[in-house]
C-alpha cells in the first residue's frame, strides 16, 4: 500500500471508469457527505464511467442508479446488476429462473437455520431489498462480538453457502459471483471490456474484507485510509491509499485521478 500522492499520472490517465464500494468508502458511517457526492459528480463530468460495487441490496442499486450520476451498480456482492435503461433501470441476476428460485429457497432455509441456532443475531435492516444475498448485522445497528461472528461464519459455510464480511455485515449467498467477477461481468456486458481490458482500464476503490477480490482483480486499486484496519485480512491490499478515511478519502482519490487528466 503506497501513498496516493505517489500515483503516477500515466497510470491515472489510462483509467476510463471507476468501480467503487459504498459503505465506509463513498459513504461515511452510512451518510453520503457533500464532498463525496461532489467527487462523484466531478468524475462523471470528466467523462469517467462510474459503477458502484457493493454488498448492499439490489433495491439500493435501483435507487442510486436512478438518482446518482453513475452508470450502474453491481449489488449483493456481485450477484445482481442494475443499469440505467431509459428513464428507469434494468435489474438482472445470472442464471435461469429455475436456478434463481432454487438458490433463493436454499438461502431462505439458511436464514431460518441461523435464526434457530443463533437467535441473538439479527438480519440487516435492508434484508427486504435483497434478492439473492442474506446479510446479518454485526456492526451497524447492533454489535456482535468476534466469537459470535466466527460462529455465524462457520454455520454459513457448513450449509454450503459462500460468505463475505463488510465493515457492517456478514453475508451469505449461493451465487457464484463475488464483487470482482460480478464487476468484470458488468463491465463486459455493458461496456464491452473483457477481463484483460477491465484490469487495466477500470480502477477500484474500497475499504474492507469483501473488497479483497477486487483489490486482486484490477491493476489500479485504491483504499480509503480506514482500509488499514483490514490490512492483515486482505490477501491482496489496494496499491494506493488515501490520507483520509471514508468519503473524504474517496474525494482525495477522485482529485488524484482527475489531476492527471488536465
Ligand atoms: Mg465497504
């Protein structure tokens, strides 16, 4: 992880789009600050493509794709794509209808199992806006200690699901996508960039454990300062780190990218 100030202009100039995490990257403790929103507009007005890549629900993706100056959202840790279409949005999940139905039934069963075995663990308050990802709140509206988080993770894995952890939630899914494969699938289907092109042309900005796959998948990767708290659990850390945390750090990264362009 190197200081953002060391980012070479030539590397920043090659970027055509920015993929970015939401919680504790663009959002500061859940809030979209004025400076983070201004940074999104500045990137958009400079002609960069913008795609949110988040563990948050597809229902959130539908709202931000309609309202923010962005081109799309890869939600539920890669599984669900939301893209602007005319005055509305199009939402897609990979797989046939029968496959999606079967995976949903398995996920519902897993949610019931967790409720029975660990009744003190609560689903995130955005659970109803999710299509194919279950999320339990471990650090948003309630605090769950590390021992119980580990137990929850063991339970999810024992049921055959995949699990990831954001700064606020523990996720479970039966989808095969992670944030990186979901983001690359999005970039290929909407912008025609295959994985090789995406690697060099798209930057990623994140902050925590569930961003690890994206830190590994893209060449130009940025962390906001709070990513340092996850340094030990990230197999591949971001290459560049902003001096400030959360939305303020995102704004610094946007300025660094834009400074190279004129
Ligand atoms: Mg995050």
